[in-house]
């Protein structure tokens, strides 16, 4: 499925989130999650999971606007985004479920 990495995240007021003068995009959130050591239940991140996350980080951390992810890659991302608070996690999980929907003029 395709994902637009420039899509933005919103705060509880529905406003685009800006940190240190920079708009927070899906790319920024996904890369933060992939590089975190967070694992559900507080377990140690396994070496094979670290390798999967790093390979996915390399795919996402580019200048590409749209990225095509496999179901397995999306599942890896879903596991990593649990590190975020509920509002951010919810937006990221919903986005991973639906994918990129291009605008029709």
C-alpha cells in the first residue's frame, strides 16, 4: 500500500503539530518510532526486530513523498508507533490502515 510521508499530524484542537518551527509529518513520526527502543510490555527489543526497523527506517528516511510498504512493513511500523501517546498513535495507526488517498480535482 502507498503512503504519503508528507501528510501531517494534528493536535487535540485539530491544528497541524509544529515542533521547533517544523511541521511534524508522517515521515518524522515514523522515523522516530522506528529508532526508538520501545517494545510493548517493556521487553528488550530483539536483534531481528532492530534489523527490520532499521531497514524500514532507510526506506522511509528519504526525499520520496510517496512510499510503497508491504503488509509486513506496515505491521512493523504499527508495532513501533506504540511508543507515542494515544492521540499520535491513533492518527498513525488509522493512516497505516487506510494508506494514501490521492486528491481528485
